[in-house]
């Protein structure tokens, strides 16, 4: 298990076949056994089978064709709707002589933690059984269209998405990560010097140099690449817009736009 974690890779290209049914059930069971705040299971997971929905997701998630080709797609949703309905069906407000309050950002944060922890359990189980997966963070874009496409009720928002299946080719070499001491601090946050910060991502810069993917040839760094390829792009602008919409809706804030 630890060996699998230390050598883990994301896989994006899969054989055109489903994984074994019993394995899928095991992955679901393991996912549900994840730690969950107050044992509440504050999430739902939608398994996408419909090719038309797969195609739409491919476009809505920053035009990534691998999504519609993936044999399995799971969308992980932070879900307070279920508990609000349970309050209603249990007459909880009447019994406690109170009004059910609006859901707030703390509720959302907790539900997102629950949901993302479950998604990571799923990735570990998928790897453990010899399959491969890749997160699709772009599921938090285009919230209004995703909400319509998946028929999401209020207080249900996308946290993340996983595509998975049998990899066409198992990737064996793990990608570089920062050194332990550049990420793990003791007792308090450690502000890093310019030199330390460059050291944190020096392997990433070297790899990008080797792959000729840096935007500036001679003095380019991984920061330039992140800035040009992600931070200043339309898709990250959309991610920020869409996230604000679903967070505002979650908190019952009506947008003036
Ligand atoms: C929150 C999150 C969102 C991600 N979104 C995407 C995505 O939309 N498309 C994609 O190809 N990979 C996506 N990935 C995969 C990362 O690109 C990948 O984990 C990273 O490049 C490191 O590679 P590795 O997982 O093979 O070590 C995402 C990963 C995470 C954790």
C-alpha cells in the first residue's frame, strides 16, 4: 500500500472497457468508509454513464476530450440538501421551537472537506486494485450549467471529479515533489527566503526546462509557467467566478448582477 502511494501517478488514457463490477463495489465501500465529520457523510457521488452528459462535461470542464473517453466518471458533490430534507421530514424546527438557519461558509467548508477526503480514498482504492485515475478540478467551473446538467438541488455543489479505468499504460516514474523541509514546518509558519523558495520548486523548473515548456528561454522559472498556463488564464477566471456563484447561493446571497 505505502509503495503504491510513494510511486502513484495520475492516469488520463484508459482502455475502452469498464473495470470489474466487484472491484467497483469495493471502491464504493472503501470510499464510504472514509472519515466523515460527525459521521454525517456530507456528500453524494454521481456516476456518469450517459455519453451525452460525458460529452457535455468534456466541454464544460475546460475542453478536455479525455473526459468523454473515460470508462468511469465520478462527480463528488458536497451535499447539505440531504440533511436539510431530514430536518424537514423530522419536524426538527417545530420540535426545537427554532427556525432552521441558512447554511453558511463553515458548513460548506466542512462538507467540501468530507467530500474531498472521500474522493482521495477512492483514488487510493482505485490504485490499490491496479487501476488508474485522474482528478478533474475544472468541474467547479460553469456552475449554472453543471447544476442544470446534473439536476443538482440547492445546497449541493461540485467539489471534485475523478475519471478512472484500466490505464492504457501504467506510468511507473513518480513526478517530482518539493523536499520535505520546504513544505513541513514546526510549530509556526516559516516564511521562506527567495533562495529557499526557488529551492522548493527547483526540480519542477528543471523538469520544465528539460521538456522545453518554460515561457522564457533563458531565465524562465516554474512560476512563469504557472502564471502563463494557469493563473492568468480564462479558465481560472471562470473557476473563480463559478465558485463565487455557488458559494453565494449556498449562503443564500442573491447576486446583484
Ligand atoms: C485538485 C486537482 C485538480 C486537477 N485537475 C486536473 C485536470 O483538470 N486535468 C488534468 O489533466 N489533471 C488534473 N489534475 C491532475 C494533476 O495535474 C496531477 O496530479 C499533477 O500534474 C501531478 O501529477 P501526478 O498526479 O501524476 O503526480 C488535478 C489534480 C488535482 C489534485
